[in-house]
C-alpha cells in the first residue's frame, strides 16, 4: 500500500482538541479500573495511546434493532463523541454516518482497502442464512456476504449484542430466518484461514455501553483481545453473575423473596427470584458497571433480570416470569 | 490483498434514470429507495423497500402473553418504550386488566422522555446533516456565531470563546484527515443554504445534544432499570417506591433527579431545539411546498391524563383521521372494525391464503414469507411486482401518514388552543401559510413543536405522581390478573399507542394462556409501505414524487424528505402465521 503521512496518534488528537495531560491520564486510569486491570496497566494504556494512530472502526448491522447503537450513544466514559472524534475513526456506521447509498458503501469499501488487516470490525444484529441472503440486504448485497468480506481484512471482530454473538431474538424458536451469530457465520472462513482476527462476543440486549467501549479501549492499548472465556466473552466483564453483586443478594441469602411486584417484600428490596429473575445464571456487568452512569439496572428498579446476555435466553423454559429451578 | 472495491452485481439490466439510495443511512434499519426520474431529474415514481426481516411475531406464537413486551421491545431499540407499552396495553385490554394510576403516570413519564429524547436525537444526529454542511462550519467566524446564538435564545453556551473552542475541535478533527462518520457526505452541495456561522451553531448543538441525551434518558433507568430496553410488566410498572436510602426501588432522591431531568429536557427543547428549528427552517422555506405525501393522517391519541384513564377525550393528543388535508373534519377511528384498518401484501414479499390482492384486518392477519425478488447481489428490484418486506396498511382503503405531523394536525383541527398557539406562532415567525404544514418542512416543524408540548406537559405528569405519593398512594402494580390461571380461555384485544414516529397498534389473541395470534401495525409500516393492490402509493413514495434532484449522484433531496418521516424499519417489518400452519419455506425465485 502507498505510504502516507502518519496519522496523528490518539494522544496527539486528544491534546490538539484541548484535553489536558491530566485529563488524559485520568482517562487511562478509568479504563484500567473499568477493565479490572492492575494499576500498572494505566501506563500501558497511556503509552499505547501516545504512540498509536486512531484505528479504523467499521460497524455493520445485519438483523439489528439498533438498540446496540443506541446503547453506544449512552456511553458516559468514554463518551461517544470522545470516541468518534478522538480515539477511533468510525468509518462506517449506518445510524450515524452522513453519507447514504453509494457514497456510504464507498466509504466502507475505502476504509477496508486503506486499513486492510488493521481495522476493528463491529457487528450487530443476527445473521440470517435463509433465502440466500435476501432476508437482510444493504445496497443490494446480502448481509452475510458483507460480513464475510469485511471480516477477512479485520484485525479484531467484535460481535456486540446477543444477536450478533449467538443469534439472539431472530434465532429464537422456530428461528424463521435461520439466524445465527457472527462467530458461527464465519466458521468456514476461519477454518480456512481466511479470517484470522479473533472474535469477541459482547452479549447483552443491548450490552452495557461501557463494556463495548471498554473492550475497544483494551484493544487500543494492547493491540489484542482481552482474555476471553469459552463463549468468547471478555472475562473482565463477564466473569461474575449479576446476582453476585445484586443489592437484593442479602435477602436471597436470608430466604426473603418478593411474591408479587409491589408487594411488601418487593418494597423492602427482597430478592426477585420468585418473580422470574434470571440473575443467578446470567453473566454480565449490569450490577457492577451499572446502566446510564451508574443510575441503575433492572433489579434495582424492581424487575427481574431477563438473562439477556446468555445464549438462548429467549427460549428459556417457562418464560421471563417463571422462577428458575 | 483487499478485495476489489465492489463485485459486479447480477440482476436486471440497468434501466435508465433509476436513482437508488441503499442504504438510506441515519435511520433505524434497512431502507432502500428506488426513484425513477425524467430528463429534468424530476422523480416520476418512487418505490420504498424494507430489506430486512426477522419474523419476531412468528417467534412469539405460543409464548406467555406477559412476555410479549420484551419481544416486541426488540422490534426497535430506538423507540424502545413504544412497542413495550403497546404490548402490555394489548394484553391488559384483552383481559380487562385495570392498572393503578401511578403506573399510568410512570408509563407517561417514560413515554414522554422517549419522545423528547427521540425527537431531539433525530433532529441533531439523524436529520441535521441534510440541512447542515459540517465542512462549511470550518469557515465560520465564532464571534458571528455567538451573536447568532444570543439573538435566538438565552441558552448559556453563547460566547465567542465557546464557539471558538468548538471550531478548534472541528478543525483539529478535519486536519487529522480521518473524517469517520462525516466522510463522503454531500458537502458543498448547492442545496445547503446555511451560512457558515449557522452551520457551526448546529454542529455545536450536535455535540451538546449527544451529552444531553445520555443524561435525560436516566428517567428510564430510574423507573425501568436501564436504557435502551427498560423493563415493563403487564398489570402496572415493575418499580416500587421505597424509603430514602434504599438500595432498590425508586427513592425520594431518584424522584428529585427525575424533576431535574425534566427541567433539563424543557430547557434544551425551549432554548436550543425550538429556536434552532426555526432558525434553520428560515433558510429552507422552499421546503414548505415540497414532500407532502398522501395528505391523509391518522393518530390513535396519546398520553392519558386521567382521572378517567380510558377516556379518549382525556388525552394530550386527540385520536382520529384527517382525509385529503381537510382540517374541518376529524373522522372517528375504530381499530377493531374489520373494515377500517387492513393490510395489503400486493407488492410485498408475502402470501395470503385468500390471494395477495385481498387485504386483511390485523385480527385476521396472516403472513407467509415469500421472497420473489432478485437474488443478491442485485442492482435493481422489480418494482412492478413485489419489492418490500413491509406490508401496506390502509384505513378504509386509503394510505395514511402517521407521526408528529398527523398528531399536530389532528390536535390543530380539533381546536386545541396550545397546539394552535404553537403552530400559528411558528408559521408567523417563518412567514408561511398553514398549507406549508403539508410538506417536508411541516413535518420537521411539527416534530419540534410537539416535543415542546410534551416536555412542558411532563411538569403536570410529575406533579400528579408526587401528589399521589404525598397522599400515601404508592401502588404501582395490580396483581389481580397476573396469574394466567385467572384468565378466560380465549381473549383478544388491541393495544393502541402513539409512538414518536406515529400511530402504533398491537392486536393480540390469547388462547389457553398463550399467544395464539400477534399482529403489529407500526408507524413506519403506515409510512414506508409499498403500493397496494390498487396501485396507491405509500406516504414515502407519494412524498418523493415530483422532487427535482440537483444531482442524481448526490440525492440529498431524497434524504431530506425521507428523513423528515424519521424511518424505523426494523419495527415496520413483521410477520405472523396465526393459523398454526408451518411457515412455508422461504425460496428465492
């Protein structure tokens, strides 16, 4: 590829746009905490952001409800505007990008060409395999084909949301569109060595925004995926159940359960297990990172956890109000 | 090696003068527009196509109706409250299930927050770039921008230094050479009419609105646990009121935050959104005669205000239908009358058992996927045959526009004094006649004005909730019919709702405690649907006809009118097989 003038580093960009050195260090420290890294990692992140150019990010949407993009819009630290202006170059994203039609597709193609082998590919929505791709098209092209083409030049693939991770709601029984997750849709290409980028699943319906942005920040700092579990989830965010850190846990331990919404037990903060809460079997960061700048999470307000970051949660026997066995 | 930029598409041979916009970006979901133009680049026929399907209503069949809200919520993550509320209302209507007044008020507060959030995000982040040239902002004089800001509102971020800061940020970004989401925009297109300082003002508010929106949405988190996709429950709302200091439930401190967030909504709407809309509109008055559409409008009415929560007269927005722009008559509407609302699939990729030419009422709705379009990759759809995953809803055979303009027109026609005052004042400021409402510009203005109306009304909603709490009325949930064992063997009902994008209804049939049939007709189904069996265009298609494109390679005019409807495609596409027959195998022709 033709050599071009080196693009400015993230640090350069942040400073040029008025972020103080102190603010920059605070940002690095926050990311370290968020990712549950040892304190020394702040230096790694700082060093990486000082020296690396803003990576290209390509976000493709296939069978999406746009809840994952909306969730990204709610990220408090880092903020979306901070991310897209300072930290990475969001080169393709249906919901936000200015260009439409052919100009939009050209932007994606140009970004793929320019950053071949280096870009971060984010996918949201399930991937329908039925009807030869006609169940989700963009620019006349099948969603699955767009994914498979873009995946081949990616350095990292992040499947955001339970749909892109495991198929999600379109894959719920009877899965009328033969939907699946990104990792599965890329199996053949990965087996053939044509897709070498690691796939990270960031499930949740939608995922906690800071978990999405935290994963990207980790990649910015270390140039690789954070440690993943067997469901390809980043361990720092999916190592504990939401039950483990739930404020209703003391009541669970005492055997005190709400029997109805808004009964006396519910008002006292008793555990919502009997009302169908799936928190004991759901791995996510909702009760630690919390939603909307630490404002809450479903069990805080009063509804049980739907289990929305678990594969197959839509088909769990008995539905959302049946207590788990 | 990277792949070649584009694979050569198969499909039909190129026809002359067909402008394709796919993807239509800055919307929710997958929308494609094919527009045929004459020698002067005037659109003679437009075709609107939804190009993604999931089949959520097939998936819902046989499930617990109390779970419906969570499934329908995932129709759309943008208007994340709307389809949940429609679903719980449908089940409650079917069962005759009364809910406590506090639950009505909390749902109102969540819906109102959704409207205010959604409309502002639509204006700044989805629609603005059709009117605002972001690169032109680089030429702005910050002092002049400050003067402009000071002349239109008391909003505090109005100093030369402030705008100089935004400009520096923007320049730093542009100089980096990585334009990201702003790459390949139609910058410099002669249809952009704002002076550089107005562009800089709008860019500043684009960034401010990003910060504002993630703050004010906390109303959803307080009552529903998170956003996007907060929690709901059939029979009320899931949150409880708790003593101060409780780690769970809604505390007094949370309620104070709600009051503060409402104030933030009102301030931003009154001091930024409304004045910006009027300022920008003043440069685009020619759009007050373009993009009308079908001239028929539908609304189910919204925001029950009590004390009789079921009385259609006691709502912030009235229900009804306006036909042929006639503001002297509001026609009554019955969503359960089989002759009124019907859906056609004549140009959609579905089959009907009685034939594709016969439209069906949603209670009798049936759909079987039948893809007959070209195999991807394709260049053009066959718009004389079927060309969309969206059906074509009709009211007494007529296409209807749903959305803010419909709501505002119906309230205006009903003589609502507040709405009349807001609309007349705005028209007077712009020097435009009432007929200018029937346009792309009218749609944009109606959205802004109803946002003000709703944000202002939140003060009363909040006051009513606090009044109840002070009187010791804390109930948020009624458990009388929550257990499916208490239900009749068969029940059916409709959940009506005004979503930010317009009239939304869910029809449910319950049998033996399970969902036997579920059908949703969504605002974007009304607006984006294809032609019907009689060849009548849907609102998008009608609105685009007659548009002159300055440059067909840069179809900015199409984006302006389509975005003025605020499309939400994932919502619009839905399918159900109510008779329990197996879904017919999806086949490519």
